[in-house]
């Protein structure tokens, strides 16, 4: 399981340029006018993980298969989207289908690139997008909550749960706060809340798109975004879409030299992925053998059978046990045989909670 992130923002903030760079394609038309992206472009990228290369080298794996991440480049939003202005309905529908929102904010001055409001103000831009999402959720819940409350008086259990948790979300929205601040009291409320698919319930990663000179340390604009993120208990990263675009097509060694010259130690893709994993509480486990070394993704807290199910549903259904080696032990023991001899290979059962970096081999019977 990878995860699906929707890249959103006002027109001309660098969304499509970032999408093209991250996916190393020119699938999105990055043009200097609003709505250059009409249909949501989807790009699949392999998640870079140096641990996977190390494991493959030790095992002599013929193939290396990283876990996959989907980026969705969503059409630019304008005020009134919640009422259908611009590409509003399409924009909101596309957001509903993603796991997390990458909110690109323009944090650079450039007279050659038109801004829809003719000024650079990332906080105002963020508020424009957030307001439209909030208004859409508000309209939805102001219809759904009274209906759930009415059914709840008749003793309907599901409606009682919905009235409670969605009622809490509605109060937050009326205060101008996102629904993601809602705190379900149990698993049942959490399930109903997820099923509501509220736009403001999506976790958000703010991406500050800065000029090349500010890619390492940021600038005054990005500083304001980081302060906003801290106040919301959210996450922000600094990226220069222009630099990411220049990296496209470079060889690995050439990339590293270029990044060092810019005062950077990694690509914007790597920073976004790491922040995204943290945002969605994801972790990586590995399967390693002579044919392939492969990375897989599960949510933190996932148990061994669930991890097995990421490979194949039969493995989860017929799960017996998981032969497990911690990444550091696998490397220190120079592979599976050394780990066995050193007593580092563990036999884990159905209740085992997967740890980031686990090297796993599943035994199953169906």
C-alpha cells in the first residue's frame, strides 16, 4: 500500500511544475495561466529508500522494487469553488478521493508569473482554499447531522453514533476550524467519521514553493507558513519546484553534485515523502530474496497478518507466522543465514505489531 496525495493550491503557485518534477514526467501541462490542468493527472513514483538498496546488495537480489506513491495533480481552485465556481465541483470531488492533501503555497516573487490576486501572500492563499473546503463540509453536515439526530431519537444505533461524532465536527466547522480536529471517542465513531469523507478531515502537508536561492533555508514567506503549521499542529516543508524540475533527467551522481552546490542534502521528493509518511502514520517493511528485494507500506500499529495481506489476500487469510529480522540485525549479520545463526530471526505470530524496517517472510496455508 502506497498512499495517494492530492496536490492542491491556487492557480499558478507551481503545482503542475512540482508534479512534473516529482513524477519525472511532463504529464501535466505547466503553463502560465489558470486551469492549465483540467483533468487530475496521476503519477506513480517509487519511494526512495537507501535501506532497500542495502538489503538487495546483501541478498544479491536480481530486482529492486520500491513501494509506490501516487501524486494527483488537481486543477487550481478559485473562490466560490464550494458553490461550483471555476472547476469547483470537480476540484472538490477529486480531493475527496485522496488520502492526504499536499497544499502548495507560492512563497516566491516573480513578476513574470501572474498571481490570481496580483500579490504574493501564502497565508491568504491557504485561507482561500481552506475556506472553500470548509464551506463544502459545512453545507454537507448541516443537512446530515439534523437527519441523523432525528433518526437517533427512534433508537437507530448507527444514527446515534453519527449524530455524536458528526455533530462535533459540525460545531468545529461553524467555528471556522477544520473537521480533522474532531476527536472520536471510540473505534465506532472513528469509522463513521472516516466514512463521512469530509474534505477538511484530510491531513494536510503545506509545501512552501520558494525560489532557488531559498531552497535550503527558506524565506520570510515560508517562515510564516511554518508558523501557521505549528499553530495547527500540522506539517510544512520547503521545496523549490524550479530546482526539482532541473533535477529531472540528471544521473544520480550528477544530481548529488547539483544538490550539494545548492546547499541541499536530498531532493524535494524525499522531503515530501518523509513528511507524508509521518503525516499518515505509515511505515515500511521489506521482503528480501535472490529474485527481488521489495518494500511494502502499512499503517503504524498494523499486525503481521495485515502486512501479509499487503502482499496477497491469501497470505492474510491463511497466516501462520512471520519470520522476522530487524533491518539493523539483517545488515549486521550480513543476511538471513547470519541472522539465524545469531538468533536474530524471530518467529512472530498474529498479534505481532510490525516495526519500521522489519524484513519479513510469511508462512501461510489456504
